[in-house]
């Protein structure tokens, strides 16, 4: 097979492809979320220790996974943008950042709502919570740097350097926060001793994670389409689009 | 200009050391011409550290337990405040462009600037810290470890901060943006720096913290100048 792997590296060819993919991923996200929420909120039994409060993990855990994973994906696109100097890679990195920040925020917020009934506090300086908070700052830093630079090409490369610096630092930050936390064993609560999980709960969580994946892909593709239109508004292929001509 | 190629191409070793030496000497000369500015930065460190007892309590045990953290956070803020000086002046009058155009490797020139920045900001902070530590009722051994952590840790702050300073060169509200970009990256230095002093105070021993800080310094020395040189080229494009 002699496929041209770079065919879709151009905004002109990727724009319609993204447009065709978005409905599939969006529908997939909705269906998976409905199934996952049914399993999580109705089918799964009430937890013996935590009562019904535990059910927030069906949102919390997928959001937390996505928040970390999306940063790595963003750094990967940034590396591709810096290495190959491709426009689309940088646009993808730009499009992922807000979704990642939202996922981080959801993880922190639902974590606080989970913490209140289960350990009696909205916030503890637990290692995971603290590093998640710092991850949110890293996302906000990338977004703020992007907004502060008017020239999109300079913004692409500056955010790329920042995202790569961040991704090198994330393991170091996590390790340092973890170590700091274990040295300060105060009144803190341990999140690490998760009780063995029933299969149905695990199934619900995995389905919700897939839903989060699909949502993140659909949201990123939708955002990258608007970024393409905005940046390439002078290009010939934009002028030939049906939605542009009728508008 | 192909930034990656010119930044990472192997350079003859006999061009690296003269470039570093020149940049250190030149930036030191520029910094020492405005001694008042350096004094104000050091004063900032002293004043921030003096505010915490007023905000909390003059009780000696409490002060000793928050002292290492306060002195380290103040060092972070002092470093942050001094970072714009690293490139902004040279950027405004066009010197930075000439530096980037020179045949000497930009990584070496940037490294020299970072060394000079540390000598004029991090080193004074480390040297004045024992005086402030005394005000926080820290004992002799803890004071020695405080100076040691600042001597190892503040170069990391200058190295990481230089990346942020180059990225925010010439931007609107670059000062607060710099804080948002750089302070999260400073977290490990803060943890190990303040943690070493705290561990000494409570009798645990600081060697693990100091080793990790040293490892962080080595990693930062290897990686940060390249990222910083790339960021300078981006800012100049």
C-alpha cells in the first residue's frame, strides 16, 4: 500500500475530513455517555462504605485521565510543529489546550464534591490533587501565552517551547509533590488505597472514559476547524467552501 | 532563519567558552552600572521576608516552622521580579538581535547571560538569607543548609526563568504572564529547597533533598539553555 500519509497534513484537505468526522465522534460520545451514566447511576450498586457519593467517579476519573493525557498529546503536536514546521500540528496543539484545561477543571471540581461527603473536606493537599492543580496552571499558562502573542506563527512556536518544557517537568512536579506529601503525613487522607472495584463499576468507568475520549476528539476537531478558517481566511480554498460562500 | 538547525548544530568548542566568558563579563558590567537596581531587588527579598511575622505571629516556634518556606517563596518572587532584566533591555535597544546574529553560538551567549543573572540576583539572595533565617529563629545547621539549598536552587530558578523571560519578550502584561508561566515550573525547586531546611530542623537530614536539587541543577544546565536560545530566536523572528 502506498498511501500518502501527508495528504491530510494540509488544512485544505483536513478541514472537510474533520467536518465529516465530527458527527461520528460527537454521536459516539453522546451514546457512550448515556450508556456509561446508565451503568454508573442506575445499574451499579450503592457502595458499602461511601454510599451513593462514590458515583461521581464516573465523571471524575475519566476527566482526570483525559486531563493528563491531553497535555501529552498537546506536547506531541507541539513537537511535531517545531520539528516539521507544519501549520496543522500547531493548530491541533492550540485546539487541544482549552479541552485539556476544561478536563482538568472538571477533575478538580468533581474531586472537591467527592471529597466533601467521603473525607469531610473539599480540599486536601493530597499529592494527586496538588499536581492536578499545577497541571491546570500549566494549561492556563499555555493558553495565556497564546492570547498574549498577536502573530500566530510566533505564538505557535512559543507555546510549543512552553508545552515541551512543561511536559518534561510534569513527572518531576508529580514526583516532588508526591514526596512532599508523604513527608508531611499530617491529617491527610489517602486517595491511593482505592477499594477493589466491582466489575460493573469498572465497566461504567471505562465506558465513560471512552465517552470522554470521543468528546475530546470531537471538541478538538470542531475547534481546529474554526482556527483553520480564522487563520487561512485569505487562502483560496476557504473562499470555495460552501458555508463561507453562503454566509 | 532556520532556528532549530542553527541552535543545535555542533559548534567548535573553542567558540563556546569565549562566548560564555564574554556574555558573563558584559552582563556583569551592565548590571554593576546600575547597582541601585540590584539593591532594590535584594531589598524586595528582605521586605517580603519581614512581612510574614507581622502577618502571622512573632512566636518563635511558629516562625521556625514557617521560616524555610517563607524564605524560599520570597526567593522565588525575587527571582521572578528580576527576570525581565535578563533580556528586556537588550531586546529594546536591539543588542539582543546583534547577539543572535553573531557567529558565536547563541546557546553559549545565553548561558553566559544566565550565569551573570544568577551572580547578580541569586547569589546575593543566598548570601543574605542567613540574616533573615536568624530572624526566623533557625538554628546554625538549618542556616547552613538554607544557604546551601539557595546556592544550588537559585541557579535552577535563573535557568528555568530565562526560558519564560525569552518567551514573554515584548508582550503585553509580560510580568504577570511570566509569573503564570514560570511559578508552576518552580514548584519542585521550592519543595526540595524548603524541604531540605525543614528536614534539617526536624533532625531527618537534608542529604536526599540536596542530592535531588543537585540533580535538578544538572538537568536544567543541560536542557534550559537550548530551550532558552530557541525562545530567543522565536522572539526575534
